[in-house]
């Protein structure tokens, strides 16, 4: 595939990805703005509803206070309450006349469907003077109606409070088909409960406050703190719970459209106002946002692809020229006939990168000629290197053959010790020079150390004792090759002084927290404090990743080099500790996860 086609495909895909990402971000940003606007709109509507219902209830309260603050009205009401259920007394008629006049003249009474005053004896008086749809005062029907009002018991228990009742049929209407909502309170006269006063408003007034007809999918609830409903839209019986004020929550409702809900609380009325918006009702707006995003994306994408084609062809114009010139060269010009190949000149300096590539190609043609002339000498040098490598392979075989000769001579002279020493040294040498693997099992390492200690024992004779105590289950543990022998050699070199000293070497293996641990311990004088401190600092430097050779420290280099190799090959999973305990102790252990 040509470079120009590759660039066009690559940059077209990149442009498509960037455009889609931009469209995705723009679409979701518009959705976020839509939800933010919805949140603001719902909060605004709920605040307006709260203000309007508080003002309306306050107007109801003013209407009742207008009557209860009138002394003539209260004296007349008290007179009627004291008269019991006597229907035709002069005082009773006068009192009712006074109360009717005051209620008729009260300017706020006409603002509501009905202002009513009544008591437990069946007395009932209403502001709807021109209507004949109300129950007759002191009638059996009036007494039964009062007795049926269950909420009066709550007022009896709290006579200085008032109740707001949600949508219910007007109990004083003969037909009983008028829906109202009511503000009712107990009437106290010199500390005595003499009756009840209530203001009823048509349910349409409540609907005008809480219904939002100009927007689709809006639903409203108005619920008192005690759980009583003031207003609830038809079929909106979902319990939204205690939504944090000022926030909008997304509710998933089984079998219905999901909703965005906000809550407004009126401390004055002890009323929660919930207003919700069906997300499905926002579908048209979301579709319009998506359509607008796609309409913006397509022209941008087409323009981007057009620019990609132009730029890609422009970038590869010089490459196409250079490729055409190279294709004109003979097929064998680069190797067999470099002397017949002239330089290429098709690119102008105005295209610096390609001009430099052209000059590099011309220089390469020149150097090919020089390389061709040196090819023979290079082949001869390679042959000499191969011969030297073969010679190096002969030397270990010469040593093994020499040891075999010494071993054979030892058998001829009856010295089995010489034969055994030669065999041990040959096995030790073979293990040390084996470069096929950089790792070995612990069993192989211990066999090598055992051969080394037997050779040392031949030197020190009875002045050297050693013990190897490693459990069988640790024998297959893999460690870097030639790890233990330098540690043992270090113990023999630095651990004890004096030819007659009884040397003891202990190699101990065990498990600690499920991880293998190896101990190499001697019975010498141990590390002096300065050496131990310098060694530990060197180890910490290695653990920080500095694997360079140590300078100015000529003691215990075997320990340092061994730890450097262990840390490198095991990627820091094996560590080495040094301390004194009846001699020098070198501890190898696998690091527990940090």
C-alpha cells in the first residue's frame, strides 16, 4: 500500500475519531445544559408554588382572624354556644343575626367558596347567604355532619392550632359533590372552646397553583409533614422520599417513565412540594440536540477528509518522485554494479527533509562501493575470529585431559586421595565453566560447594569442619549459578585467622513465612563494625538499582559481586543480610511482598 494511501486512511480515521469525540462531548454537554435548565425550571416552579400556596393559606388565616378579632362576633358565638341546642330563643336569633351581618360585611369572606362557623351542638352558619345548598343549622343533619368530622378531635387536643385539609367533598353542601380544600381552626373564648371556624376554597384554586399545563410531563405533589396530602396529581402516587433541598434526583419508576424530581419545603405550612419532569417528555428536545450535533459533525468531517487528502498527497509528492527515480535504476545496481550507479537529483532544497533523504541515499550509494571493496578483508577477519573461538574451546579440554592423566597416575601409584581430588576439581571446574544456563537448582549449588569444601579440607585437613543442613523440599529452588561457593570462600578467607584455628562452616536451609532462607555461617571473629556498615551501604545502593562496580572497597568483593548478581537476576526478589552471631552470618532470603 502506498504511503499516500496509508496517510489518507490514517488521518481520515483520526479525523473521524476526533470529530465523533467532539460531537459526543458536545451532545452530552448540551444534555447537561438541558438537565441544568430543567433543574432551574423545576426549582423556580416549586418556589413559585410554595409562595402562592403560603399566600393563599395566609389569606385564609386573615379571613378567620378578621372574624375572631371582632368582639361582637365572638360574644355572639359565645352566646349561641351557651344556649345549647335551643332553636327559637330571642338571644339566639339576635346572636345569629349579628354573626351573619359581620360575616356578610367581612371583605375577605367573598374571596372563598365558603366561610363557616359551627359547634358540636349542631349550630352552623355559612357565608354563602344567597345559596340554599347548605345544611340547616341545629338540624339533625347538621349534628350528624359535625359528628362525622374526625379531624375536630385533633383540634380539640390542640385548640390553639389549625389544620389544612386537602381535596375533599364539602361536608356542608346538600348535594355533597363540591370538592374543596379547607383551613380550619378551633375558636377559643376566654380559654374556653366554643366552636370551630373554617375557610373552604374551591379545588380549582388549588389546581391553579399546582398544575403546570404549558409543559408536558410535569407532575406535582404537595404533602404535609404528617403524610397527609394537600394536592396530588392523578396517578402520581409515587413516594419520592426526603430529597435534599436544591438538588434534582433521577428516579427510575417501574412501569412508568423515569422522572427528574426536586423538592421544596415550606416551614410555615410544614409542607413538602415535589415537582417532577418525565424524562420521556424531554425526548423531543434530546432528539433535536442529537440532530443538531450530527448536522454540525457531517460538514466538519467531510471538510477534514478533504484536507487530509490534499495534505497527504502534498506530503508524499517528494517521496513519489524519489521512488520513481530509484525504480529507474538497474535491479542489480545496489550490489553488483555500484560503479555504474550515478547520484539521484530530483528533490529541491525547498523540501528540506526529503532533500536530506536524497542526499543520504546518494551518500549510501557511494559507501556501497567502499563496502564492496572491503568485503573480502571483512570475511578474512571473521574467519580468524572463528579460529580463535575454536582455540578457546580447546583450553578447558586440555585441563580436563591433564587432570585425567594426574588421576590415572595417582591410581598407578596407589594414591586414591589424589584421584579423588582430581575428580572433585574436574567436577568443580566443569560446573564453573558451564555457560549453557545462568541458573541452577539448590541441589546443584550444594554439590558444587561440597566439592569445593572437600578440596579445602585437603588443604586444612583436620582444621576444617563443615555441615550442610538443608531440607529436601528446598533442593529444587532455582537460584543464580555460583551463588553459594563465593559465600563459603569469603568465610574461609575472612572469617578466621591463623593456620591452626579450627574452622567450622555451617550451611543451613529452612522456611520462614513460607519463603526459603539460606544461612552461611562461620565460627570466626565476625565482621568488624566499619566493614559491616560499608557492606550494608553498598547493598542498599544495589537495591536502589545501582549495579555499577564498587570503587575503593577491596574487602569482601565476593559478597558484593554475588549480591549484585543475585539482585540483578532475581529482579530484587532475593535479598542478602549480614550480621554477627558467634561468627559472621550471611543470610539469603526471598523478599516477602511489600
